[in-house]
């Protein structure tokens, strides 16, 4: 009986250490320098495209040739099948992320594919929203990054809230 109590105490201690340390981790610091999280809440990274291939994908997304330092196309999925895609265009050139944002806003506002275009607040940050191709689309600028997120299923609000905090 004493061994069970000791083992249980050790497990509780380890869980507490993990939980407390997770509160002190800086997500913003983790995402820079190219680190992409393996999970965002209940969503797990299932596909990651980076480098030149991702830059080509970004050029298609932006409908123009863009000089980028880094680019990522990320697919996340839950065990229940909820799905999200994140495209990140990163540039250290002044004004490029904002220019990509404005370009995307024009594309979405003038396209028949998208509807319900509006600005919304998510995690205290202004984010553009549009519905199209049976998914919700969110896009925003964070420092030197333009981020575009497509979400599916009912858990989309949780995913976008976490994605904005991380990316």
C-alpha cells in the first residue's frame, strides 16, 4: 500500500511540474526561428511543407511572385477528423507582410468564392474573416509574418484562437 501511495505522489508531482512549466513557456519565442508546433490544442501536425516548395505555394496563394525569407504550409488534424490548414509567409523586408495582407483582402473582397467578409477580434487581435469553399478563412499579420488559416468543423474557434496566440 505504501508503494502505491509513493508511486501516486510521484505521478502527481510530475504532472504538476509539466503543467506549471507549460504556463511559463513563451509560445511566441518557440514559433520564431522556424519552429512550428507539433500540436495546437487537440490538433496535431500531419503535414509540413517548407523551403522552396512552400514558397511556390505562397506565390500561388498570393497570386504573385513574393520574396520571402521563410514559408510554411501546415496541415493540422484532430483524432476526430477536424482539420485546419495554416499558410505562413515570412519576410524581413519592411512592409511586405502588410502588403500581402492588403493583397489578400482585395482578392477575397472581389472574389465570388468568398462571402461574409468581415473584421473580427480573436484573442484581442483584429483578424479578417471570410467564408468560402466550405471552410472558414482567417488572415492577419504578426510582426514579419502574414498568416492565412483555413478551418473546418465545429472546433474551428478553438483552433483559430490558439493559432493567433502561437503564430
